[in-house]
């Protein structure tokens, strides 16, 4: 069945992270933009026409201002309490309807190595394969406490694509070793979520059932619903040489800014300034 993705859902209602999308960085084109605007432009590059942003009540005006001329593309839906990540996605159920959609988190920035954005590449694969596809990144075992992870097997003839067979939220090393080993992946590495998913509307049904049964709207509920999705329909993982940067962690904004700068139009200027900074630092230390 053909799959055309024209809608996107960005979750940005986390109480401890609600100001992160408003932070200003210099994008790869050399322009100062909010984190939210960079994410919105990532989404629009994939051919998406309508974007839902799930927010805390009262954040709408600030978020609207943060995206500038893209504000007309946005619909805001409030998550009225700290009900968790899975619940935040389900808040967009009416907006999504019975259509597939792109989902991104509002505290991550995504950097591709080529001209095509991460979102554009993900949507192209999802539409070509006519199924749900989650972006993943091969991550070392020490990062398992921070991400959901998947297990499965490579699609024949596609070194970057995997059939997902299991999903676990923040697995322990033992769980990962027992259930998430992927043949051909480097030892001690697992396929962890990238923070970007192309999903079918089935996920909304699964989230609703999970939340109704357990009352749990957390990230674990989302991962459990994705595990159910893998049992119900074809569900793939896409691994490309991309970078994801969580702006909510220590030095997250700094690292994200450096990644944008070193992959943007001002790369040479930034590198020159870094070399000069390091040279001055070494000179000062040598005088001590």
C-alpha cells in the first residue's frame, strides 16, 4: 500500500526541557536560528506540509515566535500534565488521523553528512518501503542507559536497513546481549534510536492500548508499543552515517553548535578559530 508522509509530530512538552527549543544556534547556512526552527526546517525538507508541536500550556506564543515565517505550518497541542513521552505522542492522535507521520523529539538536532537532510532520507526510505522506519545509530554499550534500542537482522542486499524484531527502552547490557544482538554489527555496539521515526497510524492504536492497560505514558511505553508494532506489521530500522545531538545534556548545546558549524558554510572559519584558540592555550601553558 502506498505511503505518503505529509504530517509530522514534534514532542516538546518535557517540563525540564521546555526552554531548549528556544535556544539560539548558528545553523549550517550561517544564520542564527532557534533549535525549534532548525528542527522545523529539517522536517520541511522531507516534504512535510503540516507540523504538530506538543507543548506545555502557555508555551505556544514563544514557540510560534521562535520559528519565524514557518509559524503558519504549525499546530500546537497541549500536554496538560507530566504524563510522559508516549502520552505526548498520543496527544497528536486527532492531528495525525489515519495517516502516516514523521516524529522527532524537540531536544535533539540531526546532522547529515550530505546535502539531503536526515529527515528527507528517512521519509524517502519509509515511502519506498511502504512501512514504518525508525532511524538508528550504532552505539557503544555504555550509551544504552540513554536510548531505546532495537534487535533484528539486515535486509538482504541493504547494509543500512534492518528488519526490527525487538525493541527495549534503555536496556541493561545483559538484556541487550540476550535480545538485541544484530549479526554483522561491531562487537559491543547496539542499534539505538536516533530520535526520528516515520510511523504508520497503527502506533496510535498501540499507544492507546498500552496507556489504557498500564496507565504508563513513559518512554518505556513508547518502546513497548514499537515492539508490538514489529509483531503486527513490517517495521524497519535505517542506519546512516548521521549524527544526533541531545541539546539537553551537559555541553549538549555546545557540541550541537560545533557539529552544525563543522558541517556548514563557515567550516573553514570555525576551524581556523579553533586552531588559533588551541595554539594560544598551548603557548600560555608553555610559559608556566
